């Protein structure tokens, strides 16, 4: 077993970076899972060879514009489009489920007030085209931890749901998820011993509450060694990460925290 610099066993191992392959996919079907979550199932020949090693992987989604769907190529200064093409909007999304046998990739879009991704997802129909690139890399977390603590809002629900569904039977997981209200609950099927607790905003603006901070502070921390995942609004994520490290003295190596969006900012990622 390898160790990281802090002396903790390296049970969260980075895979990649891999060369990013962009793929042109087609919408096979859509489903409104909850009032605010639009599920889009994608397929097509170019899905061949797609691989996603970790539940919180992300792909770069490329949206069609009035000029059609144009995928970037990697040039000397990053991703490039032909000179006559206005670069299309691109956003990060989680591969919620990938079924290689059926050739289906599922992405869950949380619908919010405005933005090209939300607008596209809201009106997506079978036959529509969409581009994806990646995943570029994965943080593969061992299933040897005594427990997993998963914290986030609706945008992290695909990563949290996939983790819960992929955990082995001996694992234990606690998920604290902030959503608008009970209509946004999703049921997760898992072999593991899971406890999912939803926290309701009830009209407060997303990213404006301390519901997750308070629930985390009140949580009875399980015994043994655990892995913590945090995803969602950037400010909340930072506070939660600080609480986990400062107040709970949890090893940084056994945690992953990502800011998935930021109020007033398009296409935020940290
Ligand atoms: C690694 C990663 C994985 C992600 N996975 C998913 C996923 O699987 N599903 C998912 O739904 N999202 C996911 N997100 C978040 C998603 O990429 C952002 O919410 C994105 O900004 C949405 O794009 P947009 O075009 O709809 O809005 P943008 O054009 O980016 O933003 C327009 C406005 O909407 C605001 N905004 C953006 N997101 C939200 C939100 N969730 N709630 C309220 N206001 C918002 C912005 O602050 C801005 O003011 C992920 C993000 C990252 C970094």
C-alpha cells in the first residue's frame, strides 16, 4: 500500500490526464426525473470506447448553436474551433450512468433560471445532437474505507447518486443533500448501508443557505476511517471543506471538494 505525504495510505488515486476525445452524440430519450432535474440519455457510434472510472468524473459538454454542433480540436493554445465558427458554450457535467452494452450515457441536468446548458436541456428531444469531451482524468477512491460522507446540492446529486449505487455491500455511506423541497428527492438503489438526508431550501436562493454547514456541524461522525466528497455551490463547498479539515481534523488526502457553480458567474469550476 502506498502512502501520501501526510502518511495516510493513498486510497484515493488520480488516473490521467488522458488525451481528451470529443464525441458527437445523439439524444435517445429524455425524462423529467423531478421538477428541476432533466435526465438526458445519449447514444451514437462515437460513444464506442467511452470510459468513466469514478462517480464524480466530469465531461465537457459542447452545445449546438445556430451554426450547428462544432467540436473543438486541441491546438497549440488549447481547444480551438475553425476561424469562421463562434466558439459554442461548453459546461461541465457528470456522467450519471454509462451502459457500454446498451451504448447509453446518461446526464442529469439541474434546471435553474438561465444559461445555455439549462436552456438546451429544457428543450432536448430525441434526435438532437450534443458533444462531449473527456473524462480527462478520475480520482479513483478505494472501497476499503469504513464510511463515505457525501455532501452537496442538486448539481452534485449525479456524482453522489452514482457513488451510492457503485459502493460495495460492506460499505457505509451518509449523504446530506440540499434541494428545493421534497419534490426533488431521488431514490437511490445501493448494495451498501446508506443514509440519505435531504435539506430543503424552500424558496431561498440556491447557494444562499447554511443548511449543509449546520447539518454537517450536527452530524455524529462515524467511527473508523472515511472518505468525504463535497460538490456544489462554490462558497458553500469552501466552508464545508474548512469545517471538515479544521473542526473534524479530517485528512485532506481522504477528501475531494469541488465548486460546481458560483452565483452570478457563468461556467464556474474550482
Ligand atoms: C465537475 C462538475 C460537474 C458538474 N456536474 C453537474 C451535473 O451532473 N448536473 C448539473 O446539473 N450540474 C453539474 N455541474 C454544474 C454545472 O456545470 C453548472 O451549474 C453550469 O454553470 C450550468 O450551466 P448553464 O449554462 O445552465 O448556466 P451558466 O451559463 O453557467 O450560468 C448562468 C447563471 O446561472 C447561475 N447558475 C449556474 N448553475 C446554477 C445552479 N445549479 N443553480 C442556480 N444558479 C446557477 C450562474 O451563477 C449564472 O449566474 C457540474 C459542474 C462541475 C464543475
